[in-house]
């Protein structure tokens, strides 16, 4: 069983330097180093790993590739916007954001794109936070 296995998210990137700057400077992940396959690994605060892997011919993501659970989504949005991160806003029949936040039941979500077109999400479980 993989129940106790560490999970690494692998994200394709077109320009490694640009992607690294985004994840290190804007998002705040801690760099770990390059691996033999050309990927660059980073670590989040709870030990989660993100590997950026060069894919110059990649297509733009059409779905969320990485989600960060946060205690206070509004505070995180404000902090990230202060670092130059831009959030998406939606006004669809089943998805409407207010101040970048979509609320549904016990969850709040906000979406942004990294420099490589990967869609990222901030989510807050209001039952826990």
C-alpha cells in the first residue's frame, strides 16, 4: 500500500529559470536541487515536494495541477498579490468568484496560473480553519 508514501507533484515547465523564480520568490517553496533527469526539486512547509521538469513543447493546462491548503485564503491572496501574483476571476453559471474567491459549502477556493501555464489553487476547508 502507498498510504505512508511521500507524494511528489511533477509540473512541466517551459523555462526552468522563470519557473524557479516564480516558485521560490512568489510562492515561497524551498529549493532542494537539480536531479539527473534535469528536474529541479522544491519543498513546501509540510514536507511536500514539487518537481519542475523541463518540457519546452508542453500544452497549456486545462485543469488544476497543484493545490495549496491554507488556513486563511483572503490573507494568502493578499500576501501573494503583494508579491506580484495575479489571481483568476470567474463569472460562470456554476463558478463565480468574489474578490478572487469561490465559496461552496465548507470550502473556499482561488485560482492562479504560474509562469508556465500550470493552474494552481488555494483552498481553505472552513471546517478546519
